[in-house]
C-alpha cells in the first residue's frame, strides 16, 4: 500500500517539535459509540507501512500517552509530546490506531493514514 492509497480523512498534520492532543471517538459500523471500559488503545507511527520498527508508539499502558476519558462514550485522548515529533524529518509518515476491547477483540479504529510532519523554523531537541 503506497502513500497515495492511505486514508486522507484521518490525516494528522503536525510541526516538528509540536505537542498535540488527539481526541479519539470509537464508534461501531452504525455510528453508535462503543463502550471501551477496560480496553487498550494503541497508536503506532512508522516511516511507511512496511517498516517493522515504529518511530514511536503510544498506549493506554501509560496514562501520560493515552487516557480513556469517557469509556462508555468511546472517548480517549492521545498525547503527542514535543519529543515525539522534534527529531522527525519534515515528510509524510503513516499511522494507525487500534482498540483491544476487554473481551480481547482487536479492531482498527483508524486504518493506515497519513501522519504529516511540517518543518518548523524553531528547532527543539
């Protein structure tokens, strides 16, 4: 799957060194909120879809990375820190987000999508 076939609807644009909070709303096929009580959420960012080792990965295993804020409403927040983006080149990457429900079922909430890093004038390291 090439970069041109990635989902653009969920594209993230961020500047080098920028911090950001991404609000995630987990819904089923009918648009109804999914109860994510006891679930795990994982966000992975890679150079491209075929790369084995991620540039970084966020997980609910660390509440400073991802917090489930309203489980019955399917809401979570993903926290990107300045250190996540400061050393990335200003190019297009790929990311996805998965939810592992308390039942053990795994679902891609955001399928492979564009994670675009823009060049900033001020550099943070």
